[in-house]
C-alpha cells in the first residue's frame, strides 16, 4: 500500500487583481471602468503609485511610477489616498471565505495566499473548485482574483501570474520546459534584479539555463540559494501550506523615502537615528531581539544597495542598533545623493529566549551575578521555574509600535 505522503498535492495560489484599486472600485461603483490609482502625497516626491487599475495600466501607468509622470501619461487619472483599514477589512473577508473550504490556508500578504485542497478534490474537480472560489469572492465582495493550481507553492504562484485579471491557470512540472525555460531568469518568481545580475554574469540567462546548471557550480557561486533556485526552475518545492506561518516574525524594519536627496552626513545620520528609534520601539513592543542588523540605501538614480552584520548576541536597544547601522553606512556610503534609507533587524527571536554568551568582556559581570543565580536556582527548584526569571517578562503591546509595516500588520487579523 502506497504511503499517504506520496500522494500528489493540489495547491491553489489566490492572487487578488489590483487589490487596493479594486477595493476602492467596490466601495465606490462610480469608479468602475475608470483609470484610478492609489498614491502617497502627490505634493511630495514620495508621491508614487502604490497600485493602479487595469484601465490606468492600459494608458501606460504602472505601480511605483511617480505621480507626476502618471498624470502626464494619463491626465484623467483619478488619484486616491490609501485607506488601509478598508483594505484590511476586505482582506480578512477574502481569507474568511477561503477558510470555509479548509483550515489549510496560508496568508502571505494582504492580497494573496495559498490553500491546500488535496483532501477536497481530485482531477478536474480542482478547476471547478477554483471557479467556485473565484466567483464567491467576486459575487460577495465584488473583487476580482486570479488562481494558480499546481502540485506545489512555487508552481501555483507562477501559475496565478500567467492570466490576469480573473484567470485560472493549471501548471504542471512536466510543462515547465515549454512554458518557462525560454524566459529570462528575472521572470522567475523569487529572482530579483540583484540575483538575476549575478546569474547573468555566470552565463545563466534563461530559466532553462538555471534548471540545467550544475548544482555544485550554483552553490559555489550563490550558496544554498543557488541550489534552491535550481530546484524551483525544475518545479521542485517541498514547502507545505502552513497556517501557523502568520505567527512567524522574521524581521522588524523601517524605511523612509526622503523629500529631498541627502548628501550631508549629518542629515543621513539624523535620518538613521530616527529609523533605529522606530525599529527599537517595535522590537520592544513585540518583545523581540535580533542577531542581524541591515541597512538599505537607494540613491537618486534608484540604485539599491544593502549591507548587514550578524552577531552571536541578539540585540534590541536603540543604541546598539544605531551603532551598527551607522558603522555599516559609513563603510558603504560614498557620498552619492540618497533617496531612501532603511534599517532592519532580522533573525529575530523572543527576547526571553536570548542568552548572552560569556566573553572576556563580560565574564566579570557574570561572576558578580553568580551568587544571585544560585539563589534563583534554589527558588526555582523549590517553587518552579516560573516563580522568578531574569529580566522582566512583559506582555506584547497591541499598539502602533508593534507594527512593522502594513503588509505584515494585516496578519494580526488572522491570529486567534
């Protein structure tokens, strides 16, 4: 009898079409059929388009385009400020619909997620179920979506991108050579500009080149990520649909697009100081500490660079984060005009799990604490470990400071 785990999986990737714009059109039907865009403050340079409707895209407007340029291309473009609360309500309603079919639902962003329907359908029933889900979301919420159907998450994600809006696409591993392999590597989900550039330098230009490249060669040049990318190019992805992933916080960061280019160190330092303060507050609110500090710099020509430093001891204090962020910036910023700055603390863990490692710099302090530690251990042995612990165990603060970014905040709506 074949083992159950050998059964092929059926994974859906649900991707909402022009989500913010679609929510606005559902909220105000007079906007339907019109070129609309969601944007920041158009009076500042940070006024860029967060998303736009398909009617706007037909006029050459696209996401991340500057407001002034979008208006030049499409004078009739209707600009709307973002209404994040409205989008969160719509997102929760979408995932509530998905959970009426199965508990195996994994939100990955406010407008997309995976569901594992292996136990619900077989064969062509998968397409019928996808059609039912798509119609329900459209009829009940007035929101269009695309659905990818595949045996794993990577292929399902790839499939959902292949037909928009309102598409349903099935993608099988055996179809990859004909459908994907001739495309440039930048077209593959999970490959960004930086990785694509590295691959091109290695003479790997298409997804097919990547699929057929030597794993040893890829590992030697790209590390573990090289082997992972080769697997993806061959349609291999063993990740499960994990409903509990919403509880995983991997990083806490903050970035800002600047009203004017910064060229003076004092202004750069002041901006980084503010970013580190916000990151430290959010780490505190979530009771987290992290092992890695990263900085992001985008110059006036939109060139992005990032640098990071990892430590054995997890940190969370603003002073520690600031010291590292400033040191990284001094080493890697060469005076070019700065358009955007970001600071992130990653590889985070719950602060109560942190354990400072002894070193020649702190052993004396630990020696002083030794008598106290012995008393604590005696109390714990007699009354239980929860009777006393090192430091203060605070409840996580459910306020603004606990928010990392809107794209992650929506996950709070899915937690029990």
